[in-house]
C-alpha cells in the first residue's frame, strides 16, 4: 500500500505544471536617469498604476541610477544575472550606449520585456524669449555659431543625437549642454540658464503651464491630437510640426523600454509583460497617452 501511494505521488509530481512566477518580495524599478526626467516619470507612473489597481502583490521601490548617460543603471542591473526582482526602465540607450561609448555591459546582458511608449521630441525655448518659431531660432543660431546653448538629457544619447541632426540639417552650430535628466534640462531652461532644449512633452509640461517655457515645433509627421489648452489658450494640437514650420526633419521618436537581467526565467518575463500590458489598458495610462507621452504606441510584447 505505501509503495502504491508513493508511486501515485511521484506520478502526480511528474505531470504537475511548474509554479508560475510571482514576486514575493519588493521589486526594484531601476531608472536609468535622474529624478524628474521622462524615464523617471515613466517608471513612477507605472509604479502608481500597479499600486492603485493592485496588479502585483509585492511592493515596488524606485531607484535612480542615471550616471554615465544611463549606463550606471544598466551596469547595475546586468550585475544581477538571473534576478527577477530588478526591472530596469530605459530607452533605446540600452542598445545605443554600447555602440557609442566604452561601457562595462553588453546589450545581451539584459532581457527585453516591453516597449511601452514612443515619446515625441519638441524644440523648446524660454517663455520670455523673443523667438516664437523655428525659422527665427535657426536664423539666430546661424548668425552666431555655437552661441545658442542647447540643453538635453545626458550625452551621446537621444537628445544629443537630435541636436546634432538639427545642426546637420540646417547648417547651424549649437553648444550642447548635457544634464542628468530631462527634468534638469527643463529647470535650466525655465530659469534662463540655457537657450533651448529638446525635451519630451511630459518633461516640460509643467513649465509650459506656468508660461516659463514655450514650444516651437514637434518632430512628428502630423500635429498632436486635439486636447485641452495647456497655457494661454494653446494646447498640444496648436504646436506645428517641425517639417511644416520649415525644419526638414519629419519625425524623431524614442521608445520607452523595460528590461530584466539576462538569465531570468521565461515565467518571470511573462509575468511582468502581463502586468505591463494591464498597465497600458488602464484609464490612467490612456489619459497619459493623450497628454504627456502624447503618442504612446501599442505595447510591443516580444
């Protein structure tokens, strides 16, 4: 009898499916930028939606590791191979940085989880600037080469590439000033310490509401959808595209990406993909799509 029971239990064990992953301790959201920037806002928005809708039992802790243009965060996460409790939030800098700088990690040291959004870029100037359109801005830059200080998030990353593209397209010359995050670039522009930045909508929205900065144009094929006014009766749909305003760059967008360390089990990857998919289906995310991230793509679940 005992032998028969043992054989039965063994058979049940053999056919039972493996337990699906679910975190049982705090999950760390590693943000590859400083506080207040687009990546930081992205991660903290996901954190708040998860908490509000109880999409995960385990608590979430957000840490900022934006040094080295975000390399600090990726190196940190890559050091936790196989650890399903390190979820890293970045952009295309995960695979861009190793191709443009000597960083101690490789793209394959991290596992892709999802690309949740496509952020737009705009040219912004100080709210008190006499410049009100991109043509005037470019003309002023050409008149005084390298006199205009163009701020951006980090160096050798998406912002600097865009500023370099604007320079190559127009023949103007700028001084690029890197900051730890788009939030810092927004503060510097609002305070008049730099002349322009290329922040995403959510990074400069607060300063635009206060009239401290103003947008000149947006790098997208068509204008933003109609929305509520942000400042002085103007909303996102009132911003001309850069192409229609005379700057021949049709589109420039950046993905918001999420990663796990290499070696993490597929059950953990599946769990987080499912959570992020649920995040993207909430009303809060929908409102964010219409206002701050402005043009969030349908999530890409790899």
